[in-house]
C-alpha cells in the first residue's frame, strides 16, 4: 500500500511537470482543464492497476549473517545430499514484529484528514450562510446572490456572489458578470470540490496543492476568454480586473479574483496558439501517459495456477479463533502463537532439559554440531518441557521449538535467470530436491517452475570452491505438493538450535 501511495505521488508529480512544460502557456484552456483533472485521477488509479510481467525477475535473497543452525525460515530447504544444518548458507530473515511507527503514521494521517475535512466543511458552511442571508436574483440561467460586504465577486456552482451596494448602484461591469457567469455555466466549482476532497484524503501528496492552483488559474483563463469575446476593448477589461482584484473571499472552494493571478491572466489574454502547435501538444500527451502507466502500474508475476487458487488452502481445524495464521517470531525465532506457560517450568524440569541438551553440545564450539543425533525420545521429552516453560525461559535455550513459517508464494524465474544459472562455475542446481547437472535447465522453460530459491554459500561450505550459489528449483506440481504439506503442518513443532557464531 505504501509503495502504491508513493507511486501515486510520483506519477502525479511527473504529469504536472509535463503540464508545466508542454501545456501551461498554450491557449488550450478546455483541453488543459480535462488534462489536469484526468492526470490526478489517473495517478491515483494507476498504482492499483496490475499488469502481468512475462519475465518476472527473481532477485537473489539478501544475505543475513545467521546465528542459527536450524530455524523456521519460510523456504523449502530440501536439497538432496546437503548437510542438515543451514550454516553453509546465508538465509532470508524470519518475519519481524509489526513496529509501532506504522500506527503512528496512521494516526498522523487521520489527524491530517480531520483537520482538512473540518476546513472543507467550514467553507461549505460559510457559503451556505451567505446564500441564506443574501438577496437572490435570477441571471441568464445562473443566480445572483447579493451580500452585505465589500468583497470581490466570486462564484460557487451556479451562484454568483456580488456586493449588494455595488450591484444596485450599477457599479459592476457587464464583462465581470460574464466572467462569473462562465464559471457558473461550466461548473468550475465541481473541479475545485473534487481537488479539495482529494487534498483532504491525499494530503500526503505534495503535488495536490499545485494541481489546485493550476486548475483555478486555468478556470480564470476560460472565464477571461468568454468575457473578452463579449467586449470590444481588451484594455478596458484588463483595467476592470485591476480595479476588481482588491479583496479575496478567503474561501478556497470558490472562483474569485486576486492579485496573485492577475499578471498571468493579463499575459494570456494577448497570447495565441497556432492550430498545428495545439494538435502536436495534444498528441504528445498520449505517449507520455502510456509511459507513466508502464512506469507506475503494479507488476505481477506471469505464473498463476488454478490449483493454487482453488485447492491450496490452509487447514483451519487446528486453529483457535484467537490465533492468527500470520505469525511473528521473537529474537529466538519462536512463533508468537507457540505454547508457553505464565508460571514457567520448574528448576528440576529445566535441569532435565539441560542434561539432554548438554549430551549433544560440541565442547570446543559450544553448540549442537549434529542435531540429527538427538533421538526421537529425547526430542519428544525436550518438546514437552519446552512447552511448559515461560516465554523468557524459552528464549534462553540453545535448543528450542517453534512453528514453521508460512510457505513462500509461487514465483517463476525468468529466462534470464535460467540462462545465468546454466553456468556450473557459479551455480549448483537442485530440481525438486535432487542435484542435477546445470545443462538440465535446457529442458525447461520458466513457466515449468513454480518457485526458485537462490542462496549464496558461505566460505566454509563444502561446495564453496565449486560454485558460489545453490539454486533450488521446484516444478509446478512439486511446488504445489510442498506448499500443501507445509500449510498442513503450520502447527507442527520444529526444532531450532542457536549457535554463537558461524565459522
């Protein structure tokens, strides 16, 4: 979600830059209006539109200096003829606990929304009060609202707000009325309401205020063009603007005069755009929108399989209503939902536990070097005592138990990955758990594999001098089988063994 919101901001910024460079100074007022509105809505939608990539890239797993011989990493470590430990590999980290900064960001977002929503509501309330207290007069399909104040004319929806004294004393020029009537006829306020609401809920996007200013200024260009078409002397209208732009309404959702935009409006009144330039400018926006779409849309992998969607589902009969499937792991790799007691194990039980563990500790290195030598009876006794420990006692043990992580999601390699892994001097290949010659990859295409797991060997690994990477590839059918098995065993204890260092 955060990546999508960042893409929304970046895409809207890119399209705004395109507007500033390509369209801003051209008299394509109606086209510019819809370009700005479409750009911000397009930017909001694109990050949530996914397209399938025919060549998904599988990045090498980032190495972590592991201090564990066996731990519940979310991978299928079943390569044939490998040692039981994972100390020969740099492996992916387990899931981490959700940090409180996420809640802080959510709280900050909600506060921002509430503040801007209050401002938006207050502006609507102020306009409603002005409408209720003013005199109403029909005017060429619009409505004049005559109010008791000295503020400049402004428009909201089809309501044109004018100073009552100036109107009854005929001090408001017809060109000014035509300007405001254009705002009302074309419902420019709808654009402003839309962009204001976007700013309320997307206030984190720094480009939304610039969109609002550009939209408001373009509205003035449109209204100026309509007013000029009904006057014989442009200079008279320009003089009227300078005299009228004395006070702002102070409401952000109204069309109004102010000094900040007068200079730009006066310049645009004397500018023209040739038909050829106008056509080329419009055509140029099409490939730019396509490029923005390809750049900021979400990419999904080409590999999808009906069996994964319909049949591979986690069993729920072993899960209590208050135990989530998505679990976190402590610093000792203990699943958050793994059993423990509040009272903890007795001293005699802890002593018995240590006696079993000490039988398998390698003295020089002070860790369990051969976990496979722990008998089934010993493992069962250790697991029973471990579940009776408190969480603190559990985290202090060299040998412990936990639940395995969820299986990795399906992700096919790309053809470029397969071509890279064909080099036997850099990669060792396992397909469905069996070591094979690298040339076997010539018999496969990317869609044949449901998952690829690259891992880098550490220097003390047996095969380090032969190749540096071991690639575990799982065909679609084999992956589905492993996925189902691991989902079925989400609540089956798995032993982990901590060590002080990896040699």
